[in-house]
C-alpha cells in the first residue's frame, strides 16, 4: 500500500478529517448567529456551569488562561457574560451568562443542534450509538 493511501486510511487521520469537516460546517452555521466557535465553547461552558472562574474555564477548554482572558473580556464587553465576586473569596471572579448571553447561546445552540441532526441522520441508530460509544472510549484513553 502506498504511504499516502495508508495514511488516508489511518483512524487518527480519519478522526482529524471528520473533526475539521464538522468544525467547518459548525463555523459556517454559527456565523449566521454572530457567535464564533470559540465564543460558543465559552458560552456553553458558562451556561452549563455558572460561576466558573476563568482558570477553570481554561482547564475545561484545554487552553491557556491567557487565551481565555481576551475571549472573556470580549464577551463581557459584548454584554453576553458578567463577572461576579465570589461570595466568600473576594479575590475570585466568577463568570455568568447575562440575559443577552443566554439568548446568543440559545440561537447558537439551535444551529449546532441542527448540525448534530444532520450528522446523525446519515447513520442508523445503531451506528450512531456505536460511534458515540467508540468516541467516548477514545476520549477517555490515557496515552503515555
């Protein structure tokens, strides 16, 4: 088998290509809502876990705190999130969605849900279950 043909059949290469294909479509769909993919990831996490700190958010998204700082500031200036002082630890600032942020997240979620439906519609129910199970198994692997 030629190297390029062998590489194209590798599972990790196929995972990468599938990821980028879905990301490109997600970006296109999100563009219509005015929410970028990076902002969507932040809104989803703050919406699901109100009161996260920027450091916790960075860990959840597997990015550096420096990357989060600019994105959080942008979302705060847009009026989609707000920082509140922790009730016990006054030096800690927690992140919360505003009403406008919840609206933006809802619109973006609708687009992402539509994409999910498009992907799943191309699979049988058992294929979708097997894919979900396999991806969760891969995600939980600890590589040395």
